[in-house]
C-alpha cells in the first residue's frame, strides 16, 4: 500500500478519457486521486493538499451535462495557484482551452499563423462575418471541443439558410467563429503532442473519410468538419504516428506552451497548397489513439504518468524535513 504523503491529483469531468491514464499510473505505482469537478464545494478558508495537480478539464464538458465544470475548475485552479501548488495546465491554460479567440490571439503573439477568423454574436453579425471572410469558410464554436459547430459552407446564402434553420446551434458562450477554409493538397492534418513541455511525437490524421479528429477511441463526433480538403485518398489508418518528425514550428509551440502554463497538449496544424502552415487548435485536454500508438510502440499516457510522478517526487523531496544537526 502506497503511504506517500503527496499524490498526483487529476482534475477532470470524463471518466472514460481518464481510464488509460489510471492504467499508466498503476504500472508505475504512482499515488494518485481524481477530482471529478462536474459540481462541488470550494472552501476558500482551507489550504489544498500537497502534491501535483493535473488539469484535464475539457472545453466540451457542457455537452456531458457538466455545464459549469469549467467555471468551477477555474476557481479551483486559482485557489491552488494562490497556495503555491504545482499545477500542470494551470488557470491560463484553461482560459485558452475554453476560448478559441483567446487561443488565436495568444498564438499570434508568438508568430504562429492561424486561419483568418472573425468572431460574432447574433444572427446578423454571423452573416456579416461570413461576408468579411468570404466563401468557402467554416463555422465553429468559440468554446468547442468535439467538433462543436464546425461546418463547411460554400456560400454566404448557405450559411443564412443554416442560421435561420432548426439545425443551427449557438456556442455555449454565445460566440460563433467564421473561419477561413484552408485547402490542403492531400486530405490530412498534423497533430503534435507535448508532455512536460517537450515534444513527444507527431500524428498524421487522415481526413478523407470524415473529420473526426479526436484521437481517443471513445470519441464520437458525428457530422463535423475541420479546415481540410475532403478529396478522396488511398485508404489508410486514420491516425499514424510519424517517425523522426521535425519542423521549425515545434520550437515556437514549445515557447508558446511554456509562456501559458501548458505542460501537456496536442496542437493541430494544416499546410495549404502553397506550403503555408496554419495552426488552428490547441488541445490542453489531449488524448491519444491506442491503435496508432501500438503500431509505433509509443504511449502518451505512460509519458504523462512518468512526467507527473517525477514532479510529485520532487515535491515530496522538498517537503521532507531537513536532517537533525548532530
């Protein structure tokens, strides 16, 4: 039985997504507990326990009837940070997770190009934003995850019909994004994974058979689109880990992550027909595809478990009383 005075505390609201992480912790006998924050209490007069805190709150939590999980998590993270606790993916990381606007603005500060995007609130402004961007374009929710609100339009008239129809669903925060549609020469995007702020691996994601980009085996998005060309391609595994991937963008991503309290993330980009790279999503609640990892002999969750356990041991060592003087 592990009697360590410190633990790894995993903050989340989706049991299924945490299952492979639990297994990874068990493999290395890392002491951990879960903070399931769909609802709860936060007593600000008390101090939090010692240990390392890993924030896995998702932007799509409201779709699982956890409407205020992200807001509660924001308060919990502020409390933890005020007490000097080690938080992996801190309050700033959560801000970027639940707002594409904040995310794109921050990426721009580091010279990371994103597709042209116009945010709008209200039906008339959504249509006006589409006229500014020009067809073809996609829509997406500002607070998204799971491909929420992501649809491709070839004309403004088609958007008008959609917005005025029963299928239109506003973002939970009221902000709809109209975004430039990026055409790639081949139907794929690239997702790069980071653990402990270090590059782990890159995954090529085939979009020829649809646009389900969540790597987790349990993800089911349905009719969603990403800013990638959907032309037919030779059948292949949807997720494929790339050997020896290297690109200058990795250094910019690392700097961006470090400046925003993000220790663990997956970042997605697409390259257009002219060879220009566009970054369009930062996932601070990253998941991994089991089939792709098995084929490549890699494990993202094991890397996360090892990183968090190393951080926990550093904290535990720091908390040990100094040896008595002779």
